[in-house]
């Protein structure tokens, strides 16, 4: 061990001293090490030697050179950084991968059955395709104020009644709900979003509510033709709906937009059916009164 001091006798005298000093925490340290190394002790070396025994950070590195003491301080700084780093960086859900540079969260093919919790609030793009999500919790997007692209295709979402979409960011540009199990939806469930929306490949039941939805949302023109009626309301000419509740209707299997462009009015069907029901009721009432 190299010690820079006076002559040889003084050097040996200091190294062989048995006198120890006790610090405020009750730990001993050699007086010759404090006074005889000419200020080569690092902050990390001092802190590590004075740590309480058994503590997590109480590590003692026995390095017998000037480089050793410098490395001790470096290791202590690195350890402190590793402890504090998780407290500074935003968290990412366990089943997802976060790309911090582009504020993108990738949860594709993660076998999720529920909407993931703990998404970074600065998320801009969120990929949740090809999972098993059945519904969206009401506050799912409330904290995602910078969300611009939301991909929810190829899930098992069957209803939007929770109102989760009403909390979507005003910056949202694209909402993909294609390839799910949606049969009905109303304009109110989408809030005030102006995003381009994909709703193709869902088992839609075409009625007045869906017609109003299609006429007010900004549907993606490249995929809107895939929004096909799996079933539809029955017009007055087909017979009343309660006579054949399992019937798919005359417009089943046809694209919704094509039907609307051809002049089909599902809201008119509802009006006609209501008028017929009122006439039947009035006729029965008149017949009973007459007798």
C-alpha cells in the first residue's frame, strides 16, 4: 500500500498505530487511514465505510490502491442511480412494450383479457390488437390526454355502453374497432370525437340508431364498405318484428353504406311499423267499444 508521508520511521509508526476513533454512529475507523493518505479518500469510500452494518447500501469494497478508492465511489454512484431510476422513469404495463422515444405502447398479441392498467399518461399511440378484451372500463382513456392513434381491432368487444370512448382525447386521429363483436352502437357512446373511425367486420344489426351513427361519424372511406348488416329491422311490408324475432331481415348481408346510398331509410322503417301498430290498436279498441 502506497502512503505518501515523511521518512520511513514516521510511515511505519502511523501504520502500526492501534488507536481507533469512534464516530457518532458507533463505528470505528483507523486514525492512520484518515490522516495518512493525503486526501486520496473518495466520498463514496467514506460513505461506504460509515454505513450501518446490515443496511442495503452498506457495501464495503476492499480495494488497496488509489484506483480502488475511486472505483468505490463510482460503484456507489451507480448503485444509487439504479435505485432511484425506477422512481423517475414512467412505468410500463407488464404485458406491453413501451417505446419512450415515440410515446408508443405496444400490447399486441399479449393475450390480454382486460384493458391494461398503468399506461403512461403521455401515450400517443396505443396498440391493443389481437387480444381477448371484451369491454372498455369507463375511465380507460381519461388520463391519456395526448392519445392520437388507438388500435383495438381483433378483440371481443361487444358493447360500448360503459362510456369509455366519451373520454377520448380531442387530439385523437384514428380509432380502430374493426373485427370485434359489436352489434349496435349510438353516437352518444363516441362522445365528441372527430377521429377517423374503422367499424368494419362487426356483426352489425342495421337499424335507425346505426344509421344515425354512420351519418354523423367520420368513417374511414377505405374500410366503410366492410360495415355489413348481419341483420336488420323489418319494414312494415315484411310483417311486424314481434311475429318473427329471429328473422335477419331483408337487408342482411348487405353493406350499410350501399343501402343508405340506394335510399333505404331504417328510421323510416321504425316510423312505418309504429304507425301500423297504432292503427291496429285503434281498430281493436273501436271493435271492442262497438260490441
